[in-house]
C-alpha cells in the first residue's frame, strides 16, 4: 500500500486519541490519526472550553498516581507547545461527611500523602464567598486542583504530532476495519490503510466500531448538558472560586469551574444530567427548559442567585458499567488497543492515557498500573461477554 502503510492507526483525535497520536509520533512511530470531524470539534465528549483536573480522587485512590503522571505530561506539553494550559485554582469536594465524595476524597488524599484541609460550611463561606452550604456538610480543599482548556489541549497534541511527522486526517469517516495476526486494515470514506496496530479512541462512536466485542454495552453514550452562568463575577472568578465536585443527597453529583475570562461565566454541570442514553449520530442537541432546571437546582447552595444560563451546550459522556475507564488490548486481538468509557471524569488524564496507549500499541504492555481499567474486570464481564478472537 506504499504511503498508506503505518506503524499504528489511531481512530479518533479527540482528547485521548490526539494524546496517543502525539505520544506515538514523539517516539518516532509512523502514525496515522483519523478524525471523522474537525480538530477540535463540538460533537463528541471533548467539546467545551474547560475541564477539571484534581488529585482528590474519590472514585478510587489508584487514580492519584495516574493524575501525577498526567499532570507532569501536561506540563511537558505546555513546554513543547509554548503556551500555558494549566490553571491552578484549588478544588473543593463537598457533601455529607459520610458521603462518597467527601469520604472518598479524604481516603485518596490520605493514602497518597497529598496536602488538604477539611473545612466546615462557615470556613468555606469565609474563604470562598460564593458558597452557602448546609450546616451538616463538609468540604475537602486540595490546593493543586484546577482546570484545562479542553479544545486548546487537543490542538496542541495534534499540532505537535504533525510536527513530529504524524499524518492526521480530518473529516474522514471509518467505514470498516479488520485485524489479522499481525496487521490491521482500515477502510474509510476516502481510502484504505494498513498498520501493525490499531488504537480505537473514538469516544461515543466506540460502540459502533467495536460492536462485535460487546462495546455497545461497555461504552454507552449519554446526553450531557453544561451551562455557563454570570453570577457575581468577582465571587466566581479563579481568584475567589475553585473547581468543585458537590454531592447532593437528594439530587446527585454536580461539578463546576470558575469563570476563566471576564464575561464568560462560571461553568456548571451535573453528572448523568437527565440519564438519557443516546445514539451519537442522532443526539438531540437542543437545550430545553428541563435542561436548565437540572443545572439551576444548584442555586440553593450559593450565596446569590445563579440566574438563567448565559449559554448552554450539549455533549456526551461515554459511560462504562462501573464508571472506571477501559484502557486495554482487546482479548484475542493483540494488535487492537481500546480507550473508552471515560464516564465524564476522564479528560484530565488524556496526557497520561496517551502515554499508556503508546506503550500498549508499541509493546503490548505498560509499566503503569492499569488493572482498574482492564477489560477482564468483573464489572465488564457481567455487562457484556467479549466475543472470541476472530469475531
């Protein structure tokens, strides 16, 4: 196939895919990246201006070492790209003391010896005036948290990958692929390509690409809406406000990010939003009054009214059955790597996951502990049976 033969092909150039292309190119590999839309775009799971990074990982303590790796790789990307990407604001994990968010944050931070403070609602209001929390709540403050510019980081990964020789093709849709013992072939609407290894980082489209392996049950897209609110700009700017996760016993978990620039508004979302499972090719992107009501429910925890959203955006979370990532070789397909199911909390790890995907693609193994992300974990085997090799 001449110029159509590569060491690796990466399907998807969103957060995870662009990081994998970058890392493979940085290591001198001949890599092809295929993106069905543009780089960046607003139609998947990496859309939107900002994403949280945090070390108080209530979901599982083993995410903390990966966050350390990812944070270092983000800093390296900043140096290579020549642009600041990380904004440190500190972070608050808020809820009842015995709730999953607060107790899990304490466990993770204590286990890894990370600096943190446990604050009462009165202490939170004094230090961060936007908040008015119920007296029975507690907050865990971790000073190293902050946010990333999601779209700009994807641009940085893709631009640097191209500079190191990667071929990154936009507006090219994968129609089919097949793997043999030592090669993979990918057919798109523009051509056919061959490589030694395939990396699938297709976000909400993963289930369609890997249906034969049960991924329609392992990487399920869900409609998500985030909104930006004006509030009191001084109270919601990065000097006086932090990124946050808030566990409400009666309404679920919310998250938010300070106003990045004057007039932009602070960002709020709810994990799971309205629990709408969707087809990524047929998602309803219109914003409804019900969507706004989900977000403004948070109003009761602020000192001043949030008001109506200045703007709102529809995107997708791609959920695994247990909320943990899927980063693994597909069993029986030693040259097919998948990154999926990042469940609304994965973006902060893109830079580290890119390194892990490059390890798996080049060596079939990684020195990082990825047992939590294995396809063989019980939560996944219960959700869907992985098809045998050759399916």
